[in-house]
DNA sequence: CAGTGTTCAGGAT
DNA sequence: ATCCTGAACACTG
C-alpha cells in the first residue's frame, strides 16, 4: 500500500502524518502546514469526536527492542486518563528514565499517546512543549 | 562514557 | 506540609 502524507489542524498546531493504509509511520507537530488528507479516525480524534485510535498500528511497537515493549504498554492507557513514567516502567520491566527517552523519541505521538504519561509529582516533559501536552489532555478530559 | 520528558528516601525549613 | 539534595536506575548515541 502506498505511503501517503497529509496534515490536519489542531488548535495552534499542525499535525503532519505519513501513513499507509491503517499503518501509521510518522506523526509530528509543527506550527505551520496546509490542510491535506489524514486518516478519518485521526481527523475525528483531533476534533474531539473520536476516542479510539486502536484501529491503527505502527511499526514502532513491532520489534523486540526495549522501546517497543514500552510503547505497547503506553498504547494501553485509555483516553482521558494518565499514567506516570514509573508505572509504565514497572509494567514494561524497565526504568523510568528509559521511559522518558522512549517518549521523547516516539515516532508516532497520539497513536502512542505519550502525552498521557506524566511525572509522579507534576506534568512531566514534552518534546513539542508543555502547552501542547496540556492542550491534548484538556481536550480528552472534556469529552 | 555522558546524558536522559525520572523517582525516591532523607533531611531541613 | 513543602522544598532541596543526591544517588540509582536501564538504555542510547
């Protein structure tokens, strides 16, 4: 199946996606972009009309590298709720700092909801800025 | 080897 | 109850 790219607006940001069928290869945020095709469910999600992104898959969870195990656990945290780096680490059999690294290098944010992972004592970090992380969490809470 | 989107216990305020 | 420290953790480039 052919690789397709497109973008969709989310508040102040643009979400750029490259995918092939139901397999999402890459997702990134940017401050610019232009309206294009993105998978339907993802577009609905970004408008707050869809809570289930499990129809998608991504190569990032496939191999047996340590990160893949972490990504699988993270995918299981439900819409609208959060987990801590420590909880994820225990479930994946690794250390919280590694979870941090895995989140930072997450190739498919949203599909792997790294924004739902917060620090034990606060909000934690986010590659694209805390503001975006909070916006995503706020949107999910509202539904 | 240094550096990480961390955590926890311990001690001081 | 809240605010520092400091050390350890597993993995990556």
